[in-house]
């Protein structure tokens, strides 16, 4: 079962808030609304994260595939993004 298209889901995770904001700006340039969440966790003490990637970039479920496609392009952002993973609430 997938999330409703207007519900926000995680498109990617990052090791730093700065990298997540670069990716957010990149998506915004392409008309995809996104926001960064949990940046206090990854930005202040990234070494405390088990996976090393705790800052989330969230987009509407209906745009998650397009967002991931943009983020996966070489040179799309100086991201430090980790595995995009499944669309989660």
C-alpha cells in the first residue's frame, strides 16, 4: 500500500544538513516541493547516527520517484546522500 500522493515521505537521507539543503534547493529548481527534517540530529552530531545518515529530505509521495531520479543524476548535488530507501511516512 502506498502513501496518499499529497503526504510527505522520505526521498533521501544525508549525513549533513548542508548536503540535504543543497539537494532541497536542487529539487525546488525543478518544481518539487521538499523540506529537510531531523537536521538537528545529523547536523550537530553525525557521528552518533548508526547508519551515518540521519537528516531526511522529504517530498510529497506523488513526487518521490521524480525527486529520486533528479537526485540520482551524476552531479545533481554535492549531496553525500545515502540510499534513498523506500517511501516512508
